[in-house]
């Protein structure tokens, strides 16, 4: 007859993690979370690349909205703020969605097609931009260190960010 003796056989030794092993894992996870948090804290929302990316998303959202609403939507530029507008009562009327997008004071938009009375461009109810256009983001200083950043339509009719140094 066989008798069981707990602790006598290695096959029945209780398995699990020791307190030291658990603490080491917790310390490693804490260090990794701290590193990620610190690196994310360095992102400057007013940095030109961040502004260009937000603008790209805004323009592509506007395009999707024109398709969803089956409505032509214009892009107005007033005092360095991009605003969406619809044609209503014989003029362009600003709309709330997407919310207007303002630039930080040290940046400005440049557009060769700029007109004081007309919108920069419109996106049709079919999602096509008219005219084919681009926006150039520049620093608003005499001795700028920033290479211009271009928001340009790609072959799929969506805006993409292109840094001026990429064009050479």
C-alpha cells in the first residue's frame, strides 16, 4: 500500500511564483510604464509636425463628412483658422463640425490660390476637392528655422503631409 507524504516527493511540490519573482516583474512593468509616459509627455501639440498632422486629419474628416452628408463643403481661411462652411442663402455659412482649426501664433498657412472672397477650396458631395490644391505651413518669422511643411492631395484624393526636405 502506498502512502502519500506531502513534501517528500518532488512531483508533489507546490508550484507558483515566489514573492521576489512577482516583485521583479512589477518593478519592470513600472519602469516601462514610466518610460512610455515620459516619452509621450514630450509631444508638443504646437510643434509644426503636430499641427500639420492635425490639419491633415481635419481635411480628411471634412472630405468624409461631405460624402456622408451628400453636401459640398468649403474650406475657409480667416486669420489663420481653417473653418468648414456650406452654401446657404447665397453665401458660405460656417458649420460647427468639424470644429474650426486654429494655428499657433508662430505658424501661418501659405496658399498660392488664396483669394480674399472665395474659399480656399471645396470638397464636393462625391468627395472630390476642387481645385486641386495644397497648403504650405511655414513659420511666421523673418529668419525661420523650419522647413515648410506641405499638405498635398495624394493619388487617392486624401491629404498627406510632406516635408519640404522630402521634395529634393
